[in-house]
């Protein structure tokens, strides 16, 4: 007898956590490079990877 079961993966959570960590690093770069263009790149990285963490969680149904 074969039992079927639907097992999901933790890929959504993994992608969300990875992107959140990179977003936090971008926020730290933004804080360290405050009056420079580096701060702008840090902010851009924080925003992009913050959005990607939400998208990753939703795309894989976490």
C-alpha cells in the first residue's frame, strides 16, 4: 500500500532568511557610509533584498 503525502520544502524560508541577512548587511553599509554614495548603495541593497525576502517567502509558500 502506498501512501501519498504532500511534503513542502523549506526553500521559501531559506530564501527569505538569506535575503533578510543581506538586507541587514546593506543597512549596516548604509549606516557606516552615512554621508557618501556608499550609503545610497547600502540603502538600495537593503530595499532590494528586503523585497526579495518577502517575494521568496510568498513564491514558495512559506
